[in-house]
């Protein structure tokens, strides 16, 4: 199990990015909707930075917005997590 999967927020960010890219604000809003609570900006930025530093997400600039997407490593991590959950739940 890679370290990013041990962090719920990092894992959930990757799940939200699976198959699509999102701006920082849309990603944070989707995560807050999932958790039904406000997320501290410093905590959120730290999770994104760690995922980017570890090669699971990549950032591009679109106008004034940073837009994030999964790398191949991030996609593989989400798929492994899905397989593991499917085995345990079924």
C-alpha cells in the first residue's frame, strides 16, 4: 500500500480526479460536499502539494485557475484501491 492511500483526504482527492480534471476550487468544494464540512485551506493545499510532489497528480494553469488531474500513477492507485474495496465488500 502506498503512503498516499493511508491518508483519507489524499485518497479522496484522487478519487474525485479519476477520469476528469478539476480546478482547485471545484475540487475543494466537491471534497467539502463529500465530508459535509469545511476543510481548512492549509490542510487542503498541503494534501494537494504532497500528491503533486509524490507524482500522483499534476497541475496546469488555465487562466487564473490551477487545474489538477491524475497522473498514470494516480490512476493506478485509485484502481488498486477500487479493486481492494471490491474484494472486501463483495
